């Protein structure tokens, strides 16, 4: 099963506005979502080479990166990608 990592910080208004939309997508498609604040967890941000927020990384079941969305991306772009990679039986 795939997993979503969503990187944000508390001073980013775009991050705050996008988070409920990404949460809704993840819930609707039954995809685990980890929300990581880069100021509270800089090590995890560094390990994932996240240098700007918002950043969304989609991982496969082995933890391999399938796709990365950074800074300027839309809810629809994320949804379109996930609908292509999430098997119907898991939705």
C-alpha cells in the first residue's frame, strides 16, 4: 500500500490551506498520511531532501518514492496521480 508524507511548517499559509484538502484525499482513498512539521522534525525533512514547503511525497509499499509535489501544486494534480497508482480494490 502506498503512503503520503506531507511536509509543512506552521508559518506557511499555503501549507495550512492545503493540508485539509490532502487529508480529505488520503481519507477518501484510504491512504496513510504522515504530516511532518519541518521545524519540529528537521532530521526527517533532511533525510527526504525536503528544502521547501509544502512538499508532498508519495511512497510505494517498499518506501520508494513514486512522485514528489513541491511548492506549487494543486489538490487536483495530487488526486489525478493517486487515482492512477492506487488500485481500485483499495479505494
